């Protein structure tokens, strides 16, 4: 029984996409592009230029400040040590007993002691003196 001749690679499904000469051309073009990129980068580095110059705005700190006589409970609930329940108590106290004349009057609200008031103070707007404010 005679042996069958070997099948060429194309018949086995192992077809190459590029011929050897095409592969060499692509490799040379990629190498040339890398050389040009390295030269471009070295030129900018030698001149002391940054490749990318990004302008950044200066960082600013933003304070969350609340007017205790105007804020509704969702705004007050954002303050440290204040949750929904205590915020609602503040609004209710303001409604029943009138606006707060100074920030220390917040202690009339059940649940606000000296420690809680101390933590809230940086976030509370000063209360204007009623006699100095124009209007009805």
C-alpha cells in the first residue's frame, strides 16, 4: 500500500495571513514609527517641555452652612449629629416657640445638648439681630 503524499499547509487550514515579505515590511514600519516617537519624546524632554500641560483649578473647601430659622428638616438632617428625628424636633420647636434668637437657644430642643450644639456650630449661619434688620 503506497503512502499518501503529504498535504500542503493550505489544505490543512493553516493559511498565513501575510507572506514573509509582507510581515517584514510591517515590522520595519512599526520599528520606524517607534524610532520617530522616541525621537519626538526625547526632543521635548531635552527642551524641558512637558508633553501634556494641564491647567488645574486651585482646590477650594466648601462649607455647608444652614440658617437655623429658615431651613426645613431635610437640610437640618445633613448636619453632624442630627438625624431626621432631631431635625423635625428643631422645626417643630421653631414653629411652636418662634424663631431662635441666638444659636444657644437650640438647647431648648429635646435631644440637643452642649456636645451636639458644639458639633453643629461650624455649620450654622449667625442669627441676625432683629433690631438691626430692616423690614416689617
